[in-house]
C-alpha cells in the first residue's frame, strides 16, 4: 500500500458513475463507423468535462466529510489508539498495520454505529405469534434458508436512494483504512 495513488479511488468512482453514458456514446461512435479504440477515446473525451466536474464535487464532499469526521468521538478514539500503537517502542508497526490493529481493538465503538432496525409494532405482534407457532414445530430450515431481499438493500436501507459515489467512496476508504 506504500505506493498507493490517493486519486485512484476518485478516478474509479467518477468513471463508474459515467459507465452507462460512456458505453452509449462508444456504441454511437461505433455505429458511425469508428473503430472500437477510436470510439472509446472519443466517448471518453466527450464526457471528460462532466467527469472532471464530478471529480471536483466528489473530492469536495470527501474533504467536508473528513473535516466532520475529525470531531467524531469514535474517530478520535480510534486515532488516539493508532498513535499509541505507533508511539509504542515495543511495537514495530507501520501506519496501515496500526490502523488495522486500532480498528480491531475499538471495533465495539464501530459496531455501535450500525444498530438493528426495530420491527414495526404490527409486524412485531405477528412475529411473536409466529415464534410461538415455530416453537411447537421442528426448525430444520434455518440452515438452508436464504435471504432473497434485493441486493441493493443493506440493513433496510436502499442504496439506490443514496448517492452511489458516496457509498463507493466509503467502501474504498474502509478497505484502505482511511
């Protein structure tokens, strides 16, 4: 991770957000008789001003998010743990290793950020009734049942209603320990 280009994530986020538009434009150029490689370049260059604007907006949002994160008590506790690990002469850790270790040590704080959703009252009553009837039956299907909910839903939140760039940025930041 030492030679990581910090802009790679932003480039990928922006490109991903323009993927369908890029494909449509590339196909349009191919239909006009251009080769695949020329059509690809032309489609990219036509979208370039819009992608640059999206990059600036995404970066702005990330910087503002980072500014607010500095004041967050969970983030502050994890950062404090990171610096303790880095300052500890008995531990010979690099920054990435210290981040990983600090997150593992403070995972209970992060776990509090995502809380279970309460069932609506009417569903709760139905659930209690089902539990009573399930207790009388043998429960052999638990291990084989699969959740068939839409893949875009995570913990009851529909990601399609959220800015996809923010979601992807947060996922990539998480993988890099930011």
